[in-house]
C-alpha cells in the first residue's frame, strides 16, 4: 500500500502514537498536520489512546505555533471521507493558525 503519511520519518513533534509535521501546501502560515503513526483511515477508526495522543499534540503544536508565529486564533479540523474533502486516506488533524484580517472581505 502506498501511503505518503506512512512514509514520513522526520517529525516536528511526536508522542507515542502520533506525530506532527508542517503541511506541504499550507493554507496559512504555520499550518500543521497531526498524524497517527498507525495507518488509520479516519477519526472514527482510532482507539481512545490515539485520540488522547492527537489531543496532546494539538496542545503542543499550539504552544510551539504561538511562540513562533503569534497567531490570533486557530482552526482545528478533520476531514473524514472523500466526500468530506479528505484527500489523503490516513487520518490527519489540521491545525491552522489564523491571523486578524486573513479573511478577505468581499
Ligand atoms: P485533507 O484534504 O485530506 O484533509 O488534507 C490533506 C493535507 O495533506 C493537505 O492539506 C495537503 O496539503 C497535505 N499534504 C499532501 N501531501 C503532503 C505531503 O507529502 N507532505 C505534507 N507534509 N503534507 C501533504
Ligand atoms: Zn498511512
């Protein structure tokens, strides 16, 4: 099975069951992904232990990103299934720093 997230070996942060990296195509400065070390299709296939480690890395990414970029807020989200916008079929949680004024008003 070819899975890009199973092949990543260089992590920015990690704990026992998950790792965090920067998104290759960031939608905003500091966009990161938290990824299970085990190949899991989506959030609903995770164990409780994996859920705890995802939450733990969300908190640790926030501390790091606050320090590095001082964003004004965050979006945290998971796309589950191709019809919900999931393009890599290995669970990943997006943590996206937001900056005041980064939404263009029409
Ligand atoms: P999805 O649309 O499945 O929720 O998000 C997939 C994310 O993975 C996208 O934000 C995309 O930019 C990111 N991505 C795709 N390929 C790679 C890669 O090879 N490395 C990294 N770091 N991110 C990737
Ligand atoms: Zn995988």
